[in-house]
C-alpha cells in the first residue's frame, strides 16, 4: 500500500489495517497525516481485495486529535491558505465516513478532540472501558468545528451541547452509553477479541450489500418517512435482483455457504 511517513498500512487478506503512526505525539494529526489518511481511504475504496478497514493508533493512545503545533502554524497562514488547510482536515473525516468499505475504529488510551471525531466518523468504534474521550477544544480556546457534523450525527444535539461547551473528558463506558462507540471492552485483549468477532460478522456478509447498506443509511438519514418510500422501494427492488443477492439467498435456501465466505 505504498510507503507512508505518518501511517502504518498493512493489508492482511481482506482486512486493511491503517495504524496512525506518530506515537511520539500520541498520534496527533499534522498536515502530512491528514493528506496520507485521506489518500489511504481513497485507495481503500478502489482496492477490490479490501473488505474491511481497521483504523487504530500505534503506541499509548489512539489519537490526541489535531497536532497543536501544526494548528498554530496554520493560524499564521494567509486567510485563504488557513481555510484550505482546515477544509482538507474536514475532507479527511468525510473520506473516512464515506469510504465504501466498512470502517472499524480500534480505540485505546486517549481519543481527544479530533480523536473523538475519528470515532464518530468510523462505522463501528470499539474501545477499552478506560479509554479517555473528550471534545476538549474549548479548553484550548478553539471549537470542534470540522468534526461537529460527524459527532452530532452520532451523539445528537443535546449531548453535543454539554460536551462541546464543557470540554469535559469521559471514559469508554460513557462513550458507549451516549452512542459514540458501539462497545466498550474491559481491556485490550477483550477489545481485540471483539474486533475479530466484528470483522468475522462483516466478512460473512455480501460485500456489495455491506457497501449498499452504508450508502442506504446516508441517503435515508436525510429524508422523512414519507419521502423515503420511493427511494427505499427502488433500492430493495434493485438489490434483490443482483447476482450477489441471488447467491446470498440461494445459499441460504440451498443450505450452503455463500461464495464470498472467506
Ligand atoms: N498536539 C501536539 N502534541 C501533542 C498533542 C497534540 N494534540 N498531544 C500530545 N502531544 C505531545 C506532547 O506535547 C508531548 O510532547 P513532548 O514529549 O515533546 O513533551 C507528547 O505528545 C506526549 O504527550 P504527554 O502529554 O506527555 O503524554 P501522556 O500520555 O501523558 O498524555 C494526552 C497523552 C493525549 C492525554 C495528552 O498529551 C493531552 O492531553 N494532549 C492534548 C489532547 C487534546 O486536547 N487534543 C485536542 C486537540 S484539538
């Protein structure tokens, strides 16, 4: 998957492991990491062998969010360049959220600021119970702007009002309670066992169906119940006529495993 300065990227069969690799600054993201991460997720979209992406962090923590040294440098740029750099950061989160492959976040240690944002951008976040989260930006005199749409979609406006305004930290159990992560596990061993189980679930599902389900959630989220009917009817009518659906339903009825099983 090419060589990277700030990431450690390894494909293991159908699983693409993307590890943030700036452990000396707790995987805080600078411009290089933003660009590399965006490119890796674009490549994951195109990689027909990759069926699941796992995003994790090397070292003590998942991610300490934006690199504050880099944030200060961006603030000194001309206004247009400053804005362009912020937009690249926002598009990195969008690239993760829109990746056609399911993305699992493996979250340990700390996931602060943009680290919490990454948890919101992935499809399924799994964390350790003692992991520390927080939208800590206000403590630094800034705001969680580019991550706000992703975080608010996941936890809702009410919770965002408390967490964005106070910047308070909270643990993995609380992150699970508010829906920021799917599950908090007692320790890293249990986290990896759950990660393996989740990957197994995803790999036993039809690859095109998984991509379509992800797209369905995005499309339906913007519609009322009434508005959704023409779109969702067409959706299932199209999907159930695909070769993959024929294989999946045929396998069930024929009491055999579908061809995509690894
Ligand atoms: N940007 C730049 N550097 C960062 C950073 C960030 N977001 N987070 C950590 N670092 C650096 C530290 O300055 C330190 O550098 P040094 O070794 O040159 O002193 C190094 O990473 C290790 O951090 P340290 O605080 O010693 O590690 P820790 O394991 O005790 O604590 C954190 C880790 C993540 C809890 C702590 O570093 C922290 O609170 N970081 C800020 C997180 C934050 O609020 N992010 C929001 C950004 S918008």
